C-alpha cells in the first residue's frame, strides 16, 4: 500500500517532543552547574589558607637567608623586638615584609631606596594579603637523653 500526499509524515518536531528534550537537557545541566558553583565556593574557602602558607614560607625563607648571612639573625630580631609583635604584612611594618624583591633595577637585589613594601599600588596583592598579621617566636628545648633499657 502506497501513501498518498495527505498521509506523508510531517516535517520537523512537535511541540511535545521539543519540550521533552528541553526538560532532559535541563535535568542534565543542573548537576554540572552545581559542581561548578561548589568548586568556586571551595576556592573561596581555601584561598586564604594557601595565602597564609605562602606567607609563612616567605618568613621561613627570609629567616634561612638571614641566618646564612648572620648566625644571630633570629636572636637579633627577637631581642630588638622587630618581629615578636604581630604586625601587618602590608605597609612594611614587619621586617620580613619591609621590602619586595625586584620592583626596580638592579634586578635580583633588594635596595631600600628603590624597592618598596606591599602598598595599595600593588593592587590585588595588597587586597589579598591585607588581612594577615605576622609575628615570629623562638624557643629552645633540651631533649632528655635516651634512657638505657
């Protein structure tokens, strides 16, 4: 049996088919959008932690470099009271963050007259590290000698 002109299948999709496919696509996209949103929330929560770790590493590196040049570096900082009190990272109020490296030639050296601390001109860096305070502490403890069995 042959189809006549009036029995041909219609071209395109019906409105019900389009709505059904749209609903399926929407249901598939919702979990992906939620994953992206939760990823950005996690980034916002962990960013201060990573910044604090980075600043702590900078303090350790400054201490190591200072101790290579002067074996009494840490003691001098504590005795002179330069690092014991909590001070902001910005504004050059703490010795570890008094100057940034390589803000002006000669590159690779910190020059007090030419390089500067973290100021508002640093833009996003100033905003990111602004809430942090830094202080240093030192203590010596004596290990007890090993006990004989």
